[in-house]
């Protein structure tokens, strides 16, 4: 007979801080190549009351990028819009030089 239940989800667990069975919230902790690690938290006080490790690596493969070919375009800067800063002309004349493009203000007496 095939497995009727492939995995269980906890709806309530015993909380040592509240000293009773309470509803739990499932929190994602890690996405690993071997599976996904979850933590169960008490819905009333927030204390950790349990954990779960899924043995399904599909979430890791969905999130992790595939490595690129060696020596190819597999790494480095992400593709798309360039984030470079436009260069400024730093070799041009300074405002104190005579070649300034507009007339200077007359000095006050």
C-alpha cells in the first residue's frame, strides 16, 4: 500500500512557556540543497516549539542560480541596466582660472 500521507503539517503543539497545546506558525529558516528547514513558533507567545526538515530539494533548485560555464558569462555583475556612474570632466578648467566660460562677478568694494 503506498504512503497515504507524504508529510504532515503541525496545527498545534505543546508550548512549554504557555504550558498548553497552542496553534503554531510555520517559519522558514533555511533553504538547503538537501531540503528546507522550518521552525514552528507558538502563536500566542512566539516561543519556538518545534521544527521540521523537508527532504524535498526542489525549493533550493528554484531559488539557487545555476552556475555558468567556466570562463563564460556565468558570474559577476547581473545582466540588465548598468549601474555605473557617469564620468565627470576632472581635467577641465577650475572656476578660478581665466578660461571660465562666463564673465565673473565684479568684486565688491
